[in-house]
C-alpha cells in the first residue's frame, strides 16, 4: 500500500514549504516540506522541484517502513484512509 495523493497534499499543507534551510523548534536543520538529514546545512537553498523530490523520497521511506512493520505485526489489510492516517502520524 502507498500513501494517497490526498494525504500527501495534506501533509504538505500541514508542514508548509521553506526553500531555505532553517532550524525547526527541535533544533534540527530542515528544508522543503520537513526534510531533515545530513544533506541539510545552514544556508542551503533549493527550488520547488527539489522540495517536491525530497518530499516524495521521504514519503517513500515512510511507506516502505510502514508496509514492512504491518507485515511483521501481522496487521490485516487496512483501508486507505487508515493507512494514510498512520503515514501522516509518522511523518
């Protein structure tokens, strides 16, 4: 199962998009739609296309991890809105 277009748009709305790196309230360097990692440094700037690419990569990681966890735990088939809620919570 994968995140729906609808939840991706909702997460983007909740996160907001910043094209210049900033420290989030937890003190972590962040850019785009909440992207963090060793590639985010003070002064880094990206364009909208890169913000979207980073977001899709991050969401893909959450999809992979959640799908694996659901299989390990033996959780039955979820409805799309249930899956989306879990991805949003994790993100």
